[in-house]
C-alpha cells in the first residue's frame, strides 16, 4: 500500500506519524525547499520520493529566492503516484493532507482514500516522544534552537536588536569584573548557573549563584595537578567549572577559534590530536594548576555522550568527573559547519542561558573507584566507566560515536582540518 502525504501535516502529529510509517511506499510533497527536508525524510522516515520547491542558485550558492510553485514537478509526481497505485493493486493509495493541498493540485484524485486535516485537528496534535523516534537524533547543526513557528519566528526577529547590546554587556561583565561580582551580575542578566556537589562522604549540596560568589579560593592551598573530566556542551564548559570551583583552571580543547582563545578569561590550550604530544603538553600543565578535559573532543547538543578518549586517565591517578547540562532559548552556541568564532556570541545573545555543574565522586584511575572496582582493561575501561558515571548522573545515553562521526555527518570532513593547518 502507498501513502501520499503533505509532510507539514504530520511533523508534530503523533498519530499521523504512526500511521504513515506502516505503509510500504511513501511519497511526500512540501511547500518548503526540497533541499531542507529531503535528507531527513529519506533517512529517518524511509520516504522514497520527496517533492518540494527549489531554491534558485547563483555561482554555486543558494540565493534564498524560491522558484515558482509550478516548478515543483507535480505532473511527474502524479504519474509516479499512479504507477505505484497500479502496482499496489486493490490496496490502492491513501492520501494525507489539508484543504489547501487538496485545492492546490489534483494529485489526490489518484488516491483511494483521502484524510484531511482541519484546524481543530491541529490543535489536538501532540509532539512525537523521543523514545518513538525511528532513529536516535544525536547530531544536528544550525544556530536556531527553537521551532520556527510564526509566533516564535516573530519573537526572534524582535529580539535580535536587543540581543547584541545585551551580549556586549554580558561579555564586558564576564571579562572585566572579578568573579565575585560577575557571577551575580550575569545571573541578573539571564545567565543562570547552578552547582551541585555529589560525594559519598557528604550529603548532596546545591548552590545558587549567590552562594557560589561567597566561595573564596584559599590561596595557601595547592590545587595543582588535579584533572576535571566533563562532557562537552559548549565552549563555556571550563568557565562554568571555574566559577563553580571558585578558582581558575586551565582549559584544554581540540578546536577553538583564535578569537575565543584570545578573549578567554582563563588559560586555554589547544591540543593537536597527537596522543604523545598532547600527553606531554597536559603533563606540563598539571604542574601549573588544575586542568579541565573534555574527552568527547566535540560538543553534543542532545542527551547523548560520545565516546571518551582514554588519554585523561593516563595523566593523574585521581580524576574528578563533572556532569554538565546547558539550556538555551533561541540560539545554539555550537556549530560544526559554521564559523566557530561566532559560537560565544550566539550563546550570550540568548534571552536566558542556564548551566548546571554537577561535581561527582572522584575516580581512582590506578586502583579502581571508591567502591573497590578494579580496572582489567586499562585506561579504556576507565574512560568507559567515567562516561557511564556522567551519563547516569545526567540521564544521558552513552554511545560509541566520535568526533569524526559527527563531522562526517554534518560538515563532510573528519574534523581535523584546523589541526592539519596548525601543524603545517
């Protein structure tokens, strides 16, 4: 049996999604640009044919101007629908759409049954739960963090003129003011942080921004040689860990723009992706102070953890896992194919940005954890254990995907271009 659908009518309709997935052959057409929806429909929903409006090109770049509605190759689609209808025999073709789709073309004339969506039906729609996704949604790119409904799109454009001066104010406060001042000021400006300490020797403690500001580092104590291992959410991960600890740390990262490196209020060191070189570099840094390591090697927006590199386990006999979560309202502060020097700007342009820093029990990388666990497979087992520990604390799912997998999917490269150019 064949299903023919106008895709905008089931993108948020749980029932239509379930019904649509039961057909043998699926054809979709959309008023959106074909290049924006074709990959998703074919990969995640198994759609055989996708018809949408084409975007005009100039010099190999999309101009943003749409081709005429009549150039959507509807006659060809109708012939293909008719062909599948003959092949399906008595089962025929079932169509899904709205009144506008029905009046816009006569493709539905080949359907044995047609189901139309009314405005009353749309108001009853429910979003598809993440657990029912055909495939896990782990990687995606782009800057917009909200669903582009008409109302939300309008609010975004109205917010843009206000976001730039707010971003500048936040940046000035963050870079120029001492820690005990910029934390409460940033909280008043919408950048809220929360610190949680989970330790088997103490009760769980939660500290708000005001409480964090009262934590003053003891300059007589020596904090050198400690390693904090965290999942990677944004470029601000080491900064929020530094704020939660109440003292400066050294950030190690695989990819950071020169602009972000220059503006960072804490020391930031680029890694080369050469294991021996990076290990020697981090061992030197440990003699200078505490370091923060993001063993995933790249950010992940969704509730998943990428594979942890075991290099951190070779640095110190004791490490501290840190679980991080971040939430933004309008803009993502990460990108794979875009301009990385704009990542900090987009993050601070959000009306509100929330970070949670959860400091977990220390892990003994030489003998085992505090529960007596022993390592049989060396540093790889340590890395997997720390990944699972952070994943359990956050409720995230652990994966074996790597930075290379992410960049091959989103940017059509292995994510090592910048490192190669630096080595040269």
